[in-house]
C-alpha cells in the first residue's frame, strides 16, 4: 500500500482526509511543515509517494493543497496549477486528485 503525508494545521480536516483515503493509501498526518520536513529527512527508503501541503494557490489567496513527490528532490515547481487541489473539495475530488498523483 502506498503512503502519503498530509500537512495541515486543521486537525479535523486531517482526520476527515485520513478517513476518506485510508482504503486506498496509508495516510500519515502532521500539523506543521517542520514536522513534515523531519519525517521526510528520516525517510531513507522514500516511503512517501506523495505529500499534500496546506498552502495558497499561486497569484491567489485561495486555500489549497500543493502536491509534491519527495523523491523528486528539491527541484519543485510550484507554478503548475494541476499540482494544486483547491479547498474546499469533495471526497471524490480528493480521491481523484490523489490517484492522479500517485
């Protein structure tokens, strides 16, 4: 089973996402970027297939999740709109977005 990490400071949203995705992927949730970076740095086997980070979309104040693959290294392009899942989203939009990224 693939493992993804969700980074958001909203505990209720993290739990909801975890419940919605747990049938398809193993979900690790963290509440801040520092904790996420620590887990990624400790992950020598590249277990995290995908990381969704709470942020805003480029040139907008709309909240969204930015998707990144830790195995791609530090060359992260945050200008691609298809890498963002705008909030709020439905359960199906979340599932489809994650499936398209892993």
